[in-house]
């Protein structure tokens, strides 16, 4: 047990003991895993899947046994990072969500921005376009353009048109359900959607056993009137950060087709960045909302663990994965989040969370930076991030130095955890891509004792974060979202056809994002600039990330709005739409 000097914060369920972690020196040793592609990858995938000794050797080579060398005495295993803020107010859900329309605050005036939820709503109310016309135009566009088609896994045309016609009729009689009514959106294939299959980007079937169900958070969007254009592409099983998917197609980054969208919510990122939708649903078990948001110049929110209910859908990564929104603006991100995060009375954990109504933040504005960790990013990424932080300082944020112990070991612990959880939910590797045959086979060789050591590391990190949040009220831990400016498709078309396994790069792309998943804290990624690409003429977006205390989504939203104003309004060429951005309103008129 932790020592008696630890303090537990009131006002929460499950809040960790506030206990400063050990004083450790920062270390970061690059991995030594080979890059595999083409025939060598196929051979390796088959061999590892069929020879248990190889899986065991790869498990050790990945460094997963490192935790055996860390003194974790005094820390219990914590397998669930859920922390629920208690709220004395008993807000009425229907009234609260209806009031969101009046409080919707699109802060951008730039003419170079994407269309927003409000733009669609205003156009529908004015009669300039109808939801049906938008749906028909988008369906036609998607069917004719392979690049757009790769962003999707399944579209039921008749369901899309039916939802759009119902919305059109509501606007016609002056009974729109709110600002979300008729807005085109898509959902990642990690959720259930009635009438659709669920394959998690694979050739396997993970559709809920009882069939005709829709995940709770998607239901909330549907009740608000959205038109869902089916299931969006994702990295197979969510097990990497590129969205390279030889089985289902690979969406390319709209800003530069020589780069990946990032993953695993690549389809969600592509469709927003390309202009098809203002907002989409993503899922994040190891940066899978924030990583593609950074690569594609979007806003992505990873909520507090279990705050957004996916009931009755089961997650393959129950202690790391969450559902959340991705959007082209902060106003849309906030609006979509508050609707999807309505507590689910049938979900024992979600029902404990307060209604996500907007709340003013009264604590100090504090940005915490652990410099050795922060500085692992590439120089071009650091330049963009430092410029943004200077803006936050001038906007009233205080920047302080912080330390976090065992970051390298913690990242390995998170990897052990999520890989073990996903492997447990995939009984057979038959039918998977070669890269995932290797990952799943390796994950199945995790000893129970090492899994429990990883949960002790989780507890240590959560307690240290609780200590930091207590010492610095209002603290946001800020880092680049990824240390790299995008992920270049170095193998070209061949990599898209057969896949690639680059474990070293995969681990590097998750340098910062993993901590929010492992600790359960909320985090947000915002775009802060663009840098030159290695290939092609389109510049690559750079993301900056903030991680807040459990339940501090409002503080993150406030921070995101400050950054948004700067990157879109106050500077030249910091952000912009991709060259091939789709002007949906003009598309409908033509």
C-alpha cells in the first residue's frame, strides 16, 4: 500500500492518492526493431503466428520485461484509470443540450476556414440548401473518387437518404432538432451502428451479438438529427498510428498524399480535413484521435476515461480506449463532445458522470512542461510548438517546469497493457494483415505477472499526476502531440499494397500521447502550424497537446480556443485548408 502521507482529493470518485513519484533521470533509448515490408513482412507474419518461440523472443526484444527492473514496491496494481468528478448540480439533460445551440460560439472569422456545424444549420434554415441535397451530392462525390472512398468502410445509401429527408422535412416545417440537425458526419468503425457491420478495419466480424444496436454516444448524435454517412476507415484493430490498411484501403493525408493521415482514426481525420464533414467520431487507445488530428490539422479531444459511453459496444482495450470527437474547429469539437458525453443511465460508470454542460474555469492558467521529454521532438515541430506556447504566455498562461518519472518505462507499460487487452479479444490471427499477426501473437505471450507490473506503473504515474495537479491547480501538461511532423509514406505505393511494420517509428509517434490513455486523463490536440514536407508540395500540420486533470475537459476546451484564435486569425500561413478541400456548399449548387 502507498504510504500514509499520501492525500486523496475530495470531490471525486476513484481519485488517486496524491503522491510524488521517485526522482529519476530522464532516459530515452530508441528501439532496435527491424522495419519489415513486402515479402519479408509476409514471411515474418506467418512465422511469428505459428512459432511460439519467435513470439516470445520478440516480446523480450521489445523491452516489455523492463518493468521487472523497476522498484514498484508500495504501489498496488490499478487496472482501471476511471476517475469521476462529483457535481452537486443536477442539470436537466434535455434543457442543457438544447441550450447548447444558444451558447455555440464559433470564434473564427477567417475566410480560409472549413464549413462549421453552424454554417450548415444556417444554410438549411435559410433554404439555401437542404440536408437531402447535401447527402445526395456527397454520396455521388464519394462514389466517384477513390481517395474519398478510401476514407469509408461501409455506406448504406438508403439509410443516409432517409435520415437526410427526415431532417429536410423538419426544417421545412420549422421544427429542426437543433444546430446538429442535418449535419453530415461519420463514425469510426469501433462503434456499433444499427444496420451496419463492425469489423474494426479488419476482415473479421466484431458486430454485437444482439445485432440491431447503436452505441450510446452515436445514439445521442442521431437524436440531435445528424446524418451519419456510415462507417469510417481505421487501422486494422486500431493497432498502429498510420492507418495503413492493405485489407480495406488507406486514406491519404489531404494536406499531402505522400503522407499518412495518422491512425488509428484515419478515416475520421481524412473526411474532416478533406471538407466532407465538419465533425466525426473517433476512438483513442494510444493517441488514435490526437495523432491523426495533429497530422491532418484538426482538433481532437480524448475525454476522461469512461466519460463517453459506447454501451452496449464492448471495447477491445477497456482500460486504455475512449471515444471522442474530431473536428475542424473548436466550436464544433465542443458541441459534438457535449452531446456524445451525455451520461448513459444504463451504463454503471457513465451514469456517475455529471451532465457535460459548459462551466467557467476559475483556477489559474498553468502550463507544465517537462523539458527533456518535450525536446524529443524534431526541430521543425519544436519551433511551431514554442511559438504557440509564447502566445499562450501572452494570453495569461503561466509556464512552469515539471518532472514526471519513468516515462520510457511507462510507455512500455501502456504498450504491454493495450496489446495484451486487444490480443485477449482476438482469439485467432487468421485473416489479419501480416503486421498485426506479429503484434497479436506477441501480445498473447505477456505473462500475467508482467501485466500486473504494468498496472503498478499505471498507479505510480496516476499518483504522481495527482500530486502535480494538487500542487499546481489548473495545471495542463503540454507537449507536442507527436515528435514528428507527419509520417511520410517512405515505401510509396508498395507499402500501401502490402503494409509495413516499423515498430521504432510507431513507438516514437506515441512518445507523448500514451500517458493520457494510461492515466485516464483528458487531453486535446490542436493545430499550431505547418512545416515543409519531405515529398510533395503540401505542407504538413503540426499539433500541440494539453493533458488536464480528470474531468477537466472544460479547461482543455478553453485552452484550445485560445490556440485556435492565434493559429487561424492572428498569423499568416499558420494553418489552412488542403488544396483539394471539398467545398460542399458549391458542390450542392452545381
